[in-house]
C-alpha cells in the first residue's frame, strides 16, 4: 500500500518558492521508479511536496543520501502517513512534535 511522504519547506519569498519547485523536478529524476512525486501545495509560510511510496522511509533515505537539500536550510520537516489519514510518523527531525499541512 502506498503511503504519502511529505517534505515541508520554509517558504518566505518567491525565491524560496522557485527553489522548492526546482527541488520537485530534481526529486522526479532522483526517486526510484516505484515512488511518485504527487504535487505540492503552498501557503504564505510553508510549502509541501507530496510523494507516494510503498516505502517512504527508504525514499527519504534515498533523498538524504543524495544531499539534494544539504546546501540550504529550506527543508524543515518530513513525515509520512497513510493516504487520507491525519495520523503521521515523523522521519525528520527526530524531535519534531508538531506538524501541520
């Protein structure tokens, strides 16, 4: 069963928005064939990229090992959940207590 991996970014300016959109395109190239970038959403302060995956933990480890986000501090939170569920599991940072889409 596919789950939803959610990468949440800080987005305070149009430059941040543009950078996150570019990350979305890079993720499409980076992820395994079974993982699927499923779009994004934006509000004034944060932006989410949604990925569908049978193994969201492995998908995130693949992303981390690529060092795609190493050169900036926009990535702020990563969780996964069953599609349609409000219950989520924190992947990063490990001490995350609050997550809101």
